[in-house]
C-alpha cells in the first residue's frame, strides 16, 4: 500500500496549507480587516481543497482494493478520518470566505451595528443576505456531494463484499459437484464389482455343476 501512504502524506500536506491560508483570513489575526491577498488566499484555499478531495478519492480506491481484510478495514478507517478532516476544513473555508465577502462590502460588525438605519446600509444588508443565502446553498450542495460520494463508497464496498461471498458460494458449489461426481464414480465401481461377483459365482456354480455331472457319468460308466 505504498500508493496509499503517499496519498496520505500529500493529503496531510494539502490540509496544512489550507489551514495556514485560512488562518491568514482569521478576523482575530487581521483585526476584522481582510488582508490585501484575501482574494488570492481564498482561491488558493479552494484549489487546495479540490486537490485534497481528489486525493481522498484515490485513497478510497486504494483502500477498497486491498486484499487483506484487516488492512482494508484499517485503511478505510483512515479514509473516514480524512473525510471528517476535509469536511471541517470546508466549513472553515466557507466561514473565511464569508468574512472576506463581508469585508469587501464594508460590513464589519461595528459598521453593521451603527448604520442599520441608513438606506445604503439597508442595500448592503440585502446584498449580504443574498450572499449568505447563496453561501448556504453552496454548503448544502457540498454536503450533498459529500454524502453522495460516501454513499457511493459504501455501495462499492457492499458490492465487493457480495462479490466475495458469491465467489465463496461458487467455490462451495464446485466442491459439492466434485464430491457428487466422486460419489457417482464410487457407486458405479461398487455396482461393477457386484456384477463381477455375481458373474464369478455363476461361473463357479456352472463349473461345479459340470464337474458333478462328469463325476456321475464316470460312476455310471464304471458300474454299467
């Protein structure tokens, strides 16, 4: 499973890079103001997440292709842990992206609380609401894709398990057919032996009868 280990290392490296990009956008470290490289950091984090998702799919394929059942269980467990890690990073990414969009609209928390009554603020609020709605829809789609991928993974595992069971059943049927064939051959051998035994008895009876007749004929010849 050298490929799996390599994918695992690459996945860890990608998630570390995503984490570092998200930290650069954390309001606690930027005083609520997005850095000049915020847009580039968001795009980079998004691309890194896509690469991590591709690696996770490859790891799943490698895990399901393991021949040893115990090793396969361990590898699939690692894949599930990585899926959870990636899902958490997606949530952090979406939160950071939302913060950058708020900052781009001039909607820091302080400004929002002090200017809700103005017309311009109301327009920004509506725009922010639309952005949040789109963000929520994107998160829902991302979650749906994640669930579909996990469902597909489970379905493939079940299919492979059923395939192994079918092979076991076919092998058992083959052994049953072999035993049945051996039993039939043994029955034929026994029948042939029985027939030969009957034939031998008939021959013995015939020979004995013939000898008896010859003996009687000799006795008759002697006394006649």
